[in-house]
């Protein structure tokens, strides 16, 4: 389902403008993207590992999402489809990326 950036991608550009893309899911009315950040919510931890959400974007109608990542550190993302009745589908696996500056 996830397409780009490939898991493990390292970026060195600034500003940290990042575009995520994924395959369409049959029956999806919208998509939700969750972006996690290593070290943003607690030292040496992912936000989700301590019960927090770094960024969640709902009601995306396309199969891409562009944002500015928070810092020169690791990040990860996942996506899931939501049907016309508001029922979420299964979440994708996390894919990681990192920024060096």
C-alpha cells in the first residue's frame, strides 16, 4: 500500500518538505495519515511509544500528503483508509525516514 518515500530513506535537504504517497484502496472515501517523530515527545522514544501522537491528518481525499517535517531526526509514517461510513480500515506498517539537517 505505501509507495514513497521508501522505508529507510535518508534526506539531507532543508526545508524538510516531505511528500508521502500510497496506493488507492478500493472502497476508501478518505485516508488518515499518522506521522511519528523520534525524540519529539520524549528522549530516545517515538511519540506513539509513550502514548502520544505527533501528527495525525484525517479526511485526505487523495493518495498523497505533503508536509514539513519537524527536525533533523528520524520519522515514520503509516496510513489507513476510511470508508464512506467513517469506518477505518487496517493500518499499514510503519515506514521510516530521517533528515540529517
